[in-house]
C-alpha cells in the first residue's frame, strides 16, 4: 500500500498578520483544507498520515518521531512551512529532518492543503 505523509504547520500557530499570506486566511480555512487532504489520500487508496507541527524545536521532534513510525513513499510539505520568507530556516530544518528520517521517500510540495494528493501523485506515479 502506498504511504504518504502530509506535514504542515499547526493552523493555530500560523502568524496571520504575515503579509506573505493570502488576505482572509485563517486557521479554520487551513483545517478545512487539511481535512480534504486526508480524504483525497484515502480516496486514492493510500494510507495517508497527517503531521501538523509547531514552527519550533518541538515541531521538528514531532516530525522526526512520525518518520520513525512508518516508511513513506512520499512526504508532502505544506505551503505554510515554505512560503513565508521569515520561515526559511525552519523550512530547511523540516526538509533535512525528512531527508534524514525518510531518505527513500520522495518529497513533494503542495500549493494548498486541498491539492496534497495531487502533489504526492506526481512523485509516486499515481497520476
């Protein structure tokens, strides 16, 4: 069975005052997208896990622990972790944690939570 991990920032920890984020963005909209991501991965017949992390050391620890649990075919990193310029250092830490914890997994990037399955499909040959 194909295993996919979607890693993103815990919606409640997002700084919605950041001008690099779309206007009107909020935790509820992000959570709705995360829910859709889980549903679409399941609809494709994949074992999809969701790992929302805080943008700090505790988040990296949560991600590392998740990667020890399962061998993933693909890890999709959400835009909330990579788009805001002020989060670049943390984004690098996330990528390196994935590289270390899941060296055989493809790494993909979504445009929004709702297209997580499509991002993974590009790398696992499902489309």
